[in-house]
C-alpha cells in the first residue's frame, strides 16, 4: 500500500515541488537560450521554456481548484544555481555545465512526477496531471543525457 510508504506525496507537497521545479526550468531555459553557444543546447533550452510554461499553467489550473498555491519562483537551491550560470562565461563549458544541470533537474522532476503518478492517495486530478506530464519529462531527460554526452566526448 502506498498510503503509508515513502511513495506517498501530499497534494500540497507535489504542487510546491512541481511549481518550483517548473519555474526553475523556465528561468534556466531562458538563460540557456540566451547564453548557450551550441545550437542544440540553445534549441533544448528554448524547448524547456515552451514545455515548462505550458506544464506550469496546467499545474496552476489543477492546483487552483484545490485551493493550493503554486510557487511561481524557483526554490532557493535553483536560485543559487541560476546565479552561478548567470555569472558564467558563455562558452563550451557553459554548454556542458548547463546540460549537466538539465540532466540533474530532470532526474529529480521525473522522480517527483513518477511518485505522484503512482500515489493512489493523491488527488485524482493532480495524479492525472502527473501521469500526463511524465512522458514529456522523460523525453527531456533522454534528450538532455544525449546532449550532455556529446560534450563529455569532446574532452
């Protein structure tokens, strides 16, 4: 039973974590689209802005009907991360570091949405949203890993 295991997540927790992660991806995507010197990284970053903006709107609509507030700002950890990237030179190291961060962020997001999708105690609408969003996040993760691997080969 998921109800008492580590696989349960409250609606409030899911909305908070998903909102912060989504806001972070939009902010990081904008930064990546602006600073990346590699066309594939730029395109990936732009896709993050588009896809996560859409997902954030869906999350807000679902959360609103539950009286839950969705964070519109990245969490503290992501804020610090974004600052680091803002001060970094726009070069090949930026591309590689950015993609490395995208892999980490999407591993965490996939885990969060998988937990929510599998949690039978979670609000059905939020659970459905998690199930619907999961394949996109998994695709982002696969794409991010492929791109990151290209940079690892160049060293």
